[in-house]
C-alpha cells in the first residue's frame, strides 16, 4: 500500500490521485473501495500492481492520520526532545502532563460521537464536532465526506484556551489561577449542551409550532437514538474531572 491524495474527485468524470510524485486516473466503480465517496484533498491508501497499474483506492480515516502524526511527534520527542521533556516534567509534573496527553487524545484522536446515517456510520472526534457547531448549515457538514474540515471559529479558540487552562497557574501566580483548571470540564459541558440544541435544530424543533410540535419532537428523539457516545468522551471526561479536582484542591490550599 502507498499513501496518496485525491487531486480531483469523480463528480464530473474520472478522478485523479497523486502517489509519490506520480498521477493516476481512477474510476469510482472500478477502483474506489470505501463506503464514503472520494473528495478532493482526501488522503487515501493506494494499491498498485507490480507493473505500476492502479488496482484499488481506500480512504484513510482522519483518526488514523492524527495517530500517525502523533507517532511522528512522539518519535521526534524521543530522538531530539529529551531535554525538553525532562524540563517539562520538572516544571509541570508528570501527572499534569500525562492527563494533558490523555485529554489531547480524547479531543483530537478518538471518536467522541458516532452517528448512523443513510451514508453509514459517521464518526466525529471532539475537535470535528466544533466545526459542526460553527457551521451555518450543520446538516450539510454532517453529510460531507470531508466533515470536520471546516472552520471551528470561536469554538476552536475556546478549545485551545480550555486546553491550556490547567497550565495557567504555572505562569500566573494569583491565588485564583488554579481555577483555570476547571476550563476543560466547563467547555466540554457547554459543547455537549450546544450539540443537543444543534441536533434539535436540525430536526426542526420549534420551527413549525402548533400541531407539528409533537412530530418534530419525535424526529428529534429519533435523531438522538441514532447517536452514540464514543470512548473519546469518556476519556476526555476522566481527564477533565482530574483537572477540575486538582484545581479545586489547589485553590482551597492557597486560601487556607
């Protein structure tokens, strides 16, 4: 298998992919082997014959790409970042760094929500859900094969701030600084409530009124049944609860 990228999808004819500097035309019916349709810019695994003929193409899940990128970062840290890691451990402590790593994996790598749709099962990381929240048309983003590729807007900025919250006390010595450790838990709770409201909006809740309210509420409930919570949420909650517990404990100690 070789890694490639789609340069042109099959909407208007044969698609085009780039693999190791070479371009190959492909047909949807002949070469495409994934459930989701090909999209421009999508990373794919490509199978070539011994003589270089294109045989099959499969999409690469974004979670796998994120894992591979994380492995590259970890390898770089092992080979050239020993001193940096040692300094970080000395300054922040191993529990904080490990919990931050768990939260990173929970938000950016593992699936947080799975949705059964007419296109099949759609998996979203917590980071991808932020693009769904920020979209003017969440339903359109939901059905796109490149879901999660849109802008996170203010939600992305808030996620970065929340992720950095537990590290604030190391830069700001105010007695209230440890409370910033509550930010990951607060942010996740807010996103959960906003996602529920977004789902109700996609189902049309409150749009018709009157005699249609009951039907719309049933549609909303059916959409909720099609959604399952992934391990990313549970992992992230554990990390966020640890940070919240540490924040409250440090605040009480500072105010004694």
